[in-house]
């Protein structure tokens, strides 16, 4: 009987317009009922040629472009480009600026992880935790707005320091936020971590074995959830991260559930770093004297920092002029997306959505 | 307030006019239908607003605030807007199936109210197979969802329709079996008889105290029947965009939407009738008790939606066949044994 019934696979275009592809990602799915037999990601819908435009701009003009490179953690994008330009031109960064950079980047990491946790829960059907995480993310964005006037694309970390000093009310407001965030993260955990449906939907789903982490160069919380203890802040220290006492949370479940737990743990660790940075914040200038149209030495550098989505790097080639000769950006999401077909093959459509969210893929970082 | 007397009174008045018997019956039926229809539309509009308010307060928002008192007229405004929308039928859709799906859906949701006792004597028609009739008629909703999924000729809609068919069939079984326990004890399928059997103890001789397991099974299965979170996989917007109703717009969409809320009210009303003593209760008028209890059950279902994540389709089936169904059988055995021994 089964031989007489003809069944065939169905091709479904998930995206570019789809509520849970987080941007304009298109996945060509070959599905057999609910089971995914194949998945081909199609990228490029958000291509803005940022790297090419940078070649026609001075270094100072490149910074706001970098905001658009990965707008969920724009502080890190500013920072990684500034690091590259500074490395090429031997600029000394004032102490206070280094502390401010760390504070801003860690706050931004928390905002990004809160976004990811909220969106993951929404993709799995729990709509309420999404609003809760956004409530706390809002407080972080208020801090940014108070500092540099922007909530998403900050243009704050510049070559030679930061664009301006923090206002006097920043420190008390930031401390107020840090005082509540631990309790709020406990709240999310109460709603999600122990929830049997959440566990059923995440545990054992979207397995990334340790070998796959190396094969696809997966980094960030997704790698650390697969038992790979690698954090650039610790293992290839940049800026002043060696002065702070924090842990790198590593989990060994390799699944969506542990990726979620890794992010929860990192929010707590980031809060720890910001607290220490606020305590040790020195007085002084926030920006080295750098002319508007400064020239760098000719040469090539690669700088990388730990972003909330993994390793973020800039490969900068300079011919000694006012403008970069070539800029090449690297974001973690690209590797995650390329690993996606291997992860989701054989799972259900509903799992694909959960896995996609748990990898924290955002498209602007991939298409640039 | 009583519908049967209204019907009789109308019938007598019309007889005096000297119209034929058939015509008399027809006119009286239409009048009663319009009353029920008006009530249901009000209920659906209220529930949509209420859900938005509950979700807003769970999520620390305000929800609609601008239209009327605390946004009370928001759903009216939305309905008016949907009425004005262009009615789009996709070019590749199966026109007939596409057209009839929302009609079937809404009609079935509406038809269940023939036998629901809103209060003492406040019932359109006390059929002697009342509960069986409700189960039969609400099952038609699944067919309409399948029609919508198939008729749209859209892959997401088809997946949604298939999911709803699979889910509906699976959850229908524990749902019926959980009600069977009450029917065994009562010895009747008439809704009025079931309510009257619970009128002891000053109106608190509720079935839920004797069959808590059956009650839990019914509420779980009913949540799945009405496609509510955590069982809302047929319309999982994060996976299927909108599921079976993805191609619908304007008033056809509104019919699906309102039918969903009417269905939620229906299953809550059945829960109240079968397990929570129906309109029984001291001091207050019977219809106040009935509405109060029903709205409380609706409130519980809404809280489910804004608290829990969604199950996956295979986990959902597993839960129905491997957990709910054995428990439902256990409930029947338990009810049978105790009904025999203790003469409930």
C-alpha cells in the first residue's frame, strides 16, 4: 500500500519576508511533511557595500559606517575599527577612554543578549519574556542616549578615544541598572529555564558537536555552549580586559538550551565587569589628540574583539594615505548561518526556528 | 430572559395573525437566532478586547487606551476597519473552498450555542443528546480549517491546515472520553440534566470535586481544540507566518478570528456546564453565575497563552496519545468503579 502512495518533497521559501528570520534571510527548505531534508541559506538581501564605501572615506568617516555593519552591538563595531586604525598609527588611548569603552561595550553586549533571549522565547511561542527583556534593554539604551544621543547607531568610540565624556548622572543611573539586572535575569530564568515546555523545545535540539565548532569557526556564546573555552577577552586580551575579574561561562550540552544558558550567564558576567569598571573609572581626558584627517603608517593589521555573536574582526590594509586601502570585516553570524544546514537537517520546521534564534544570527553582519 | 418562553410567546402571537405553521416556526427561529447571534458577537468583541488587556497587563503594558474607556471600543473600530477592507481571493485559490471555509468555521462556532444553558431555563433547545451534538458540531471547525488551508493553495496555509487536522483529531479523543465520565454519572446527555445533577450542596455539588482528573484532561484538550498556546501550532506565526488563514483578509479573516474567540467561549461554557456546576450557585441570578464562571475559565486560558511557550507538533501528538489518552481511560475506570460502589 505504501508503495502505491506517491509522496513528494515540498520546497518552501522561508523568507526573505518571514517573521522569524531576523532580518531578510532567505532559507530554501526542502521539507517532507514537517521534517526538513535540506536547507539552503540565501544571503545578500541586506548588502550595503560598507567595506567598499570605507575605501573612499577618511578613517573618522568610516566609524559611523561601522555602526551599520552590525547595528545590534554598534559599540563593538566602532571599537574594532578604532582598534585597527590605532594599531596602524600608534595612538595612545587615555585611561578614562579605555574604561568608558569597556563599560559601553559590555552594556551593549548585555543589550544584545537580552534581545537574543527575548527573541528566542518569542520564536518558541512565549511572547511575554520578550517584553520583559526589552524593558531592561530599554534602560541600557537610555544610558546610551544620555551619553551620545543615539539609541542604535552610536558613533561613540572613535579613533583615539571616545567622542565625549559621560554626563555626571550616568554613573548613578548605571549603578541603579546594575542593581536590578541580576534580579531581573532571575525573573527570566523563572519564566523560562525551569519551564518544562521550554526544556522540551530546547534540550537536545540543534546539536553543534565540538568538532563542528572548529570546522565552521563558530565562536562566541554558541561555541562556549559546545564546550569550547574560547573568549577573546580572556585568551587574546585587548584593551584593559586583563584588569577585570570575570569568568568565561562554558557549557557542555552543545544544544539550544545551553546556548540560552550561556547567554544568561554572560549577562551576569558583563554586569560584573561594568561594576568593576565603574569602580575603577579614573579622571582625565577621554580622547587623544588626533587630527581629523590623520594618516596611518602603511601596512596591514587584523584586530578582533569578542562580540556578543562571536569573534568580530577588521582586516585593514593601509597605503599610508588618509583613507583605508581595503577594509574587510568579519562577523560571527556568517559562520553560524553556514553551519545551519548541517545543524537542522532532519529536524522539524519548528526546531529550525528555535535553532535559528538560538544561534543569534542577524543579517546585517553577514551581508554588510 | 428565557429563550424558550420567548419562542412560545412569539409563536402564539404569530399564530394569532393566521399565518401558516411552517412560517410561524421559521420567523420565531430567526428571531431567536438573531438574539443569540447578537449576544455572541458582543461576547467575541469583548473577549478580543479582554485578551489584549490581559496580555498587556501580563507584559507590563497598557494595551489599547485611546478608543473609548480603556480602549473598550477598540475591537469595534477594528471590526469596522476590517469590514471596509477589500476582499481578496488569490488567483490560484480554489474559489469555492476558499469562500466557504470561513462560513463553515463561523457557522459551527455559532451552532454550538443551541444547547448551551446560560441560566435556569435560558437555553435555546434542550436536546436530549446535547453534549454529543456540541462535540459533533465543534469538530466541524477542523474541517473548515482544512478547507482554508487547502483552498488557499499556499504552502504555509496547507501546512497549517494539515497540522490543525492532525491536532484536532488527536485531541478530540481524550476530550470526548473526559466528558464520558460525567455522562456516566449523570446518566443523561442533556445539558440541562447535567447541570441539575450538580445542584446539590447548595449549588456546589460540582463534578470537578469528584472527577478532578477528567476536568484537567478536558481543559487541556479544549485548549488544544481551540488552537490556543501552548497548543497553537496550526497558526504558529513564527513558523507558518499565520498558518491556515495566511491568505485571508478583510471580513473573511475577521470571521476566522471571531470564531476562534467564540470557540474559546464555547469550550469554557462546556467546562462550566459539565464540571463546574453550570448556572448553579447561591444568591445571585443563575445567568450571572454562568457568565462569571465561564469568563473565569476564559481568563485561565488567556493566562496560558501569555505564559507558556509552544510545543512542537510531534511533542503535541505524543502528549495526546501517550499521556492524555491513558489518563482519560483511567478516569473512566475510576468513575465507573466509584459510581458503582458509592452510588454517586
